[in-house]
C-alpha cells in the first residue's frame, strides 16, 4: 500500500494536457466569435457610410441639379466646400481603400450616370463635373453580397 506521506505533490502530465486542451478550445471559440463580431461591425460601418454619402449626394442634387463625378467627389477641397457635415472617412472602406469607380472587397464603388450611361464629358473623355443625373453607390459586405443605394 502507498502511504500518503511518500506521494509527491503536483499535477500529472495527463491533467496538464487536459487543461491545455480545454484552454485551446475556449481560445478558439473566443477568436472565432470575435472575428465574426468584427466583420459585422465593418459591414454595419459600410452601410452607415453608404447611407450618409447617399443623403449628402441627394442634398447636393437638390441644390445644384446634378450629381458630382467620381473625380470631383474624391477631391478633398470639393468635399469640404459641398458636403458639409460629411466625415471624409465615410468615403473610405473600413479596410482602408478610398472610393473608386468600381466596387471591390476593400473599396466603395460610385458610378455616376448621365441618361443611363457612364457620365463622361464628350469633349475630353474625362469624367464630367455637372451633367450626372443619377448614381449608384455600392459596398461589398464581408458577410456576403453587396449593399447598394441608387439615386431616386
């Protein structure tokens, strides 16, 4: 019979392995959950940015009778002068890329239109500044799909 006096104190290797496995499982669950929460937060930010930009563009249209071109809309001086109250960061995707002509996983898309086709200046082939009569704003969501707003 083994006496209790001779028994050494401490954990066995099996007990330590069980604790390590339990901690690893819990850590994995926390990381997966946290990643999902971050994706939802970025998607929510994308929707908020698109809605804010849409409302400011509609207000600009009501005042000026046209929508700005992409080149004009991305000009910081023009934003400060014409989009008062709009945070310039609303033009930047949460992953850090500025507004572009096409939507990507890290950039919002802005497509100004004139009569249903691309809004271009016939003289220079560059994006027009005043004849855009509609637009589409889009954002790619991490949860899948896209979020889009169009002018009315």
